[in-house]
C-alpha cells in the first residue's frame, strides 16, 4: 500500500487486472506514458488504481491509432481528446479513401487478368489527382476543337464542358471504366476519329449561322428511328429505307455513312458509356437509335 493506504499493484497484477501483457505495460512505462505510483524496496514498479485507469485510456487511444507522442500530449493536457480525435478523423478519411482505391485497383486488375505492366498502369491512372484526370480530358478536347471555328456553338460548348469526375471511393467498375477511357483519350486513332466528326460538323455550318442545327438533327433522328425500332423495323430490311429518306433526303449515302460512323459508331458509343460510368451518371440516351441508323446505312453501302 502507499502512504494513504491505497492498494498498490505489481506490474504482473496490473497486467492480469487489465488483460494486457506485462511487456506492453513495461514498454509504455519506459516511454513515459504510464508512470508508476511508487517503487518497491527492491526497485520494482508499483501501480495504483489511477494507474489502471490511465492504462485503459492509453490502450483506447492506441487502439484508435494515436502515436505515443500524441498520447503524451493528451495525458499532459496539452491537447484534448476531442482535438486529437478530429485530427485523426481527417487522417482516417484520407486513409479509407486510399484503401478503397487500392481495393478497386486490385479488383480491376484481377478481373482484367492484368500482368505486371498493366497493373502498374491501372494503379497509376487510378491514383491521378482530379486535376490530372481533367488535364487529360482537356488536352483531348483541345485537339478535337483546334481551329474549327464554325463548329455548331451548342456542340462546341458540350464538348468543352466534358468532365472526368472519378469518385474518391471508386468501385472496381469505375476504375476499369476510367482506365479504358484514359486509354481511349490518348489513342491517336480515336483522337483522329473524334476530330473528323467535329470537322464534318464545322463543314456543314456557314460562319454566323445560328447554333442548334446539330441538336435539331439528333432530335429528328430520335423521333423517326425510335418508333421504327419499336415496330421492329430491321435496319437492313426494306422498311428502313423510308426512315433514311426522311432523315437524309437524296444526300449521297456513302458520305452520310462516313459522317455518321465518325460521330456515332460503336467506339464513340463506348466512349460515352465510359464517361457515364466514371461520372456516375445515367447511360447516354438514344444510343440504340444512332446505332440503328449506322447499321441501316452500312447495310446499303455498295448497293
């Protein structure tokens, strides 16, 4: 007992009472976060009830991830538990986000059957900052629009506003979509295809002509093709001819096909789908309608 008659515990007794190891208690005592209440005549550490309570606090703080230096500041009254907890919430949030990205990358790598080189690429792309991801998109947009001053203003604005907004806690599917999208954005052939599509748009419009023509055409296409698809009209069958005539009149079908495939083929549809997945937005509408028109034109190519 100490001078006021309170019971004192040896380090072994304190270990049994708290369920902690003698080694841990000794280490924390050596580090100065658990000061003995007294020493025995033989020089052994002795602890009191206050020591046991302090030990429980130290254990709780350590289990919550605080380092010994932070534990000391709390025990010394230099910082409150609430202040330290708030700091650790921020750090844990960042760690959780990082772990979620790691999990998503590993899941994507496993699903893709990636080798070491591709795994490195997937990891690097997934961990790009939001600014770095947007820079890749902005470079793609700049190359697509460069020098084409007569592009329909509505289309130009839509292209310029294209964003990449990968979540901080992406799913494996979103990581997969971003990796594929990043590869497309940097693919010279896809860049050239998107450039051609915009060049066609620019060539169709005279300087000073009001915008909106491209969107009007898209709306008209959906109005004509949607009902035809619902009726089960085969794009390769004779029933599709009337729809194509209403859309394109007597325009050269080979030229129309070239323009349509530049802006609405399977790869462009994939690009728009990937953007929707990455940005957690609904799938692009009316993709099937544009694909139907391209199929109908292809079925008649060379006739």
